[in-house]
C-alpha cells in the first residue's frame, strides 16, 4: 500500500477519534475526552499534511472529510444512539460513491 494512503488512513482515524471524543467531552466539561480531542485533531492534521505531499489537496480533503463523515455517522448510530433516516443514509451512500468514483476514474487521484 502506498505511504500516502497510510498517512490518509491515520488522518481519518485520528479525526474520527477526535470527533467522537468531542461528543463525549460534553462541551469540553470532561477533561479526559477534551484532551483526546486536542491530541487526535493534532495527529489528524499532521498526517493529512503528510498525505498532501503526494495527493492533491482537493482529493485528499474529499477522501478525508467524506470517510470521516460516514464513520462518524456510524459511530453516532452505534455509540450514541443517534438514528439515521432514509435521506441521511442515501446522502452517506452518495458520499461513499463519490469517493469510489474519484479513486477508480480520476486521473487527479494518485493510485
């Protein structure tokens, strides 16, 4: 697997952990989750920056934010009991479809 994909996967995972901790921080009133938010977002942006050495910013950000949205929606559903209605599921499916199209067909994306 190319190194830029590893950087991007780490960035997505860190952003997902940070956003999950953001929900758990109760508006920054709980110290542990608040600390995790800061550390996770720092790691997310650091590894996103490393990925940008190899991937154009628009493509990297589309993948990073798109997969982050989908993962957070799934985490919200499973951990926090946040329900997804049909339009939300359809929208998330379109995000995944867009990422797949970029990866399979775009000459801008690095493969």
